[in-house]
């Protein structure tokens, strides 16, 4: 149950404009973002970082979703959103399940294993020189920063979702998200 009610744009023109921008970039406003709507200015900037992380990095759709999925571990709300999106990008169900267990799937190509290992270590604040060296063998400096920014954004969003007790989005919203993403591939 939500610890804060979703913020309503009905009596707040500033929030209505923020929600309109989010709708234009994602196709819907999630309960996670509505929970942050009590701070319209903060939500606006946070959502713009999320738009970059989700749609504008120098990573393929599959690599972006792999980054997000790995960051979503342990957050049921985020996992419900990104598990089907990861499958939609072609990541095998068994690999998705291994990530959910906190393990780097050996079924993934080396490049993707390096990404998952880095994101897991980043979340635990334990990125070693070995993990970074492996990532650098597969990704450009920009891509490494994009992976780190995306993982950090989704990690922060997950922490807020848990702290605020955000309610799961309804199945229609999740379908809208899958369809929106499919249309961008």
C-alpha cells in the first residue's frame, strides 16, 4: 500500500505540465513517477534523466534493458516492469532468472556478462579494477558512463519506490509500456 498518495495534477498546473512531458516521452505516467509528483520540479528533472537512461544512451535496446533489469533486482515494482521488457528484447528467460537471483548468467555473451557484473558491483559499491577492466574491453567510455548513469537512475528510483510503498501499476499500464517500447525498437 502506498505510503504517499499519487500526486494529482488536477489542481496543480505545474504538475500537469510535468505529467504531459512524461506522457510524451513514455506513453503513460507510472505510479512510481506519480509518487514523486509531490515535488513537480524535482520530478521534472528526475524524469528527464530517466528519459535519457531509457531512450537516449549509446546502448542498444537490449543492453539498456539488461542494465535496467540488473538494477531492478530486489524491487518487485521495477522487476514487474522490466522482466517482460527484457524478454521482449530477446534476453532469455533463464538469464533473466539468474539476474533475479543475483548471479551473472554464463549463458550471456562475454560483453553482456561484463555489463551485468559491473551493474551488480555498482549497486553494492564494489566495482573492482578487474570488473572495470572487463567492462572497458567491451564498451567505450561513453557507453560505460551511460551504463553507470542508467544503473544509478534505476537504483535510485527503486529505492524511492520501496521507501514510498508505491503500488503496482495496473496491467493496462504495463501493456502500454511494452507496446511503447516495442514501437521504439
